[in-house]
C-alpha cells in the first residue's frame, strides 16, 4: 500500500472515530437530561405528598354542652377560642383538686400542678403551698366535692389571651367510702377565689383543656355568713345568688 493510500485510510478511520465520539457524547447528554427531568418530577411529587400530609386535619378536642371532652378527626374545624362552659368545667375541676381533699390527694395535686403555667408552678413549689397537705389527708376517708355557686369572667377567649375569673363556691366534705346511708347534711366549706387563666392551643402536650392557671388566690370559711360579710364589705355582692343576698337561713 502506497503512502497516499495509507493517509486516506487513516483519515477515513479518524472521521469514523470522531463521529462515534460525538454520537456517544450526544447520547450521554440526553441521558443526563432525562435523569435531571425525572429527579425534578420525583422531587415535585415528594413535596406535594408532604404538603398533603401536613395539611390533613389533625384530631381536634371539642366540648359538648355538658363540658365533656370529645376527640374527633376529620375535615371539621374548631375555633380555638375558649367558651364559658369549658372554663366553668375547668375551674370547678381544678379548684376541687387544688384546694380540696381526698384519699388520693397526691394524685389530685399532681393533676392540678399540671394545669399551672411554669411560672406559677414554680412559685407554688417555692412557697411549699401544699407541703403538709399530702401527709395530712392521703389515705384518709374524706372526700371533697366542689360546686361553683356564681362567677364572673373578664377577658377575651382567644389563644394567647388571659381570662380573669372571680367567683364563689361550696365544698361538701363527706366520707369517700360510706357504707351507711347517704349523709343528708354533709359538712360544708365556702370559698371566694380569683384566678387568671391563660388560653392556650388545645394540645395533649400542653393542655387538653386549652387553659392554664397563671394565678389563684382563695379565701375560705366554714360559715357562709362570714363569706357573705367579706363580699359585702368589698362590694362584691354581685357574686351572691339572689336567694342568698338577704338573711341566710
């Protein structure tokens, strides 16, 4: 083979090699673009799935007309504003556990402390408010039952706001386990209280009731006349029921 024919053959094969390299480069580029497009589609799909999961309604705790908790999921939405029935049930239950007595007073106080804001809980703990109460009443056959007689509310019921509660109530003391007939006239104690409630989101981690106690002050008396005298003296007769503003019998 002459030199001229050899150069022509080398040129032919060089052209074929360059063409193959170019085709390979084109194929690789196309494949890379396909991978990028597919990755983008997968990412968009994952983001849409995550958004759909986050926007799904979470279980909501509602309250019926009697103030009992109802947990339900679904598309329903519930306003986070507190309502008067909810506050009435919450404050009655809280005062009974915080100020009352029972054979399981330690558990009652633990539940009541869980209803306090961290700030107020620390104040109560530092003061030792219930330091001797557990030893005095635990496992004793005495049970208190608190009844809210009258109260006033002031404030807004939206999350993050505070509600001032002022009221009077009645404790009935009776044996926790009574094997005889029911006691007709149980021992009574009367209480005047003021409280400041913090409205929170309804949450099992924070507060199932959506309420925390940030302040509580109470004044008790075994005689209703003494309580009434205190209320009249401080111009709080609006807390007295109509049938108990006059002579007490």
